[in-house]
């Protein structure tokens, strides 16, 4: 692998590598891309659409977190604050299938789960049709609360402020964190991809709405496919114990490579944001046949388990004006990630946009 500045990388769609008998080719249809709230440079907000209320609950479950989220116009969501808390008091971890259960209020409806979320609960309030989504992922309570705060235009908080901004419920010995915030619905700014590294504070990637291309990929032997915990995750695997791999499709340049890398560093590895030279030192070119891809490798040796992230970035159709950017990411303890590195690279080499 050859070191190269992030700004000069030419990442693009890759040809399908030769199949091995123990692998299987999975065809995947990517749904319509979501639009995430972003901010213009300098902090000026883009297209404020009005006040929204964000109700959420975080339920810890053996090292992972269940997320219950209800977001909508403030006038519609506010009357649901008390019913939402009452509902969360019925949530229970089962330790079997299904892994989590609850008592559904009589005027709510439950839709089946899919690849992107465990369940969707639907209700009406003040003439609005609302959705409460249930998903599962990792991270810390603080990191997720701050991620949600960004989405509605609020500033990050520190760990010592968390008790003042959240409420804790003890439900059958499980500490559930409740979040109730009011912010602004911000329209997404147009995706940008400059020649210079954008090294500002990490932001949630801005995804332009639209249809992402379908793709095929070969699942490495021994990997277990999981239900994606996030609405923007196209595929999710357990590669080894405590080693998770995700393929995420974002519109445009996904908010910028540097911002995504720094978001992973600060939120998931507990490292400080990296500057220009350090980001370049962390990046390399991964040769995937006739095309190249950005390959990022970073870890935090001071954290328990020495967490490590490998990420491969693929832009479609080209790096200059990508319509979609795919982020292939593997995270887990350093030694276990190392044991799956060859399989992770093989996954990337098998990635192909359908019809190409």
C-alpha cells in the first residue's frame, strides 16, 4: 500500500474479484438516501425549517445500545413526551429471541423490521404521522447524544453535563437514558468536495437525497450478516467476536473524508481530531484491481482492548463529483481486527456496482 494525501485520492467503483467457493455473492438494493442536517462553514445554518423535538431512549445491552428515537415538529411530538416515557418503562431485554420486547400502546402501530432498523412504531399526533424507530449499534451514551444534538443544530455537551441534559429510568435493573431536546430542522447543504482537507470539527455527514446504486459483494467465509442498526447502513457483519463491519452509502462525498475520519476518531476511538499531516500518515492507497481506494488505519492503544478501525472509501462514479460514497468500515479490538484484515480487503475487492 502506498501513502497518499487524502485530497488527491482517486477512489472509485471496483471490479468484482474472483469468487471463492466458500464465499457467497450477495445482491443488495440500496434504498433512497437520507438527508442529514448539516451546517455551512463558519456555523451559519442552512435553510432552517422550524422547531423540532427529539425524544430518544438508550437501552444498554451487553456492550451494545438499543436506540428508540422519535423526531418531528415540536407541536406534534411534545404531547408524546409522557406517553414515550411510559412506553419505555415497558421495554425489557429478554436474553433470547426476540432480544427485546415492549407493550405497544393501543393507538400505536408496529411495522415489521427490515435491514435498517429493528422495528418502526407509528402513531399520530396533532394531525402529524410520526415514526418511532428502534435500532441497535455501539458507541457511548455521550457520543450518541452529541451526534443527535448536531442533527438538530445544538452544541456538543461534556460528560459532566450529561446528567443535566438527560434522565435515567431504572426498569427492572436496566438503566435507560431518556433524551428530550428541542432544536431546529436544518436543510442539508449541497455536498462539497474540495481539494483541501476540511479539518474543522467533525460533523454528521451530509447526504444528498436520491437513489443510491445497487451493488453486489462477496461475504467472507465465517462472517455472520446482521440486521443493520442504522438507517444509512446498507450491510452489517460480525467478522469475529466484537468485530463489526459495516457498508454505508451516503450521498455526494458523504460530508467529506476528513470529517468522517475525525468523527470516527473522536466518537469511537476516543482520540483527538487529527490534523493534515496525521491524516495523511493514516491514509494509503489500496489497489483493488483496475481501480484504487482510500484505505485508513487507526487505533487507540491506550483504550481497553486497543480499539482499531480500518476503513475503505469508494466513490461512485468518480472522486471529483461523486453521486454516492460508500464507506466500508471494520472496528474492534486491534488483534481481532488484524486477524480479519485480509478478509476485509477481500470484501472491498469484491465490491461491484450492479450494471457496471
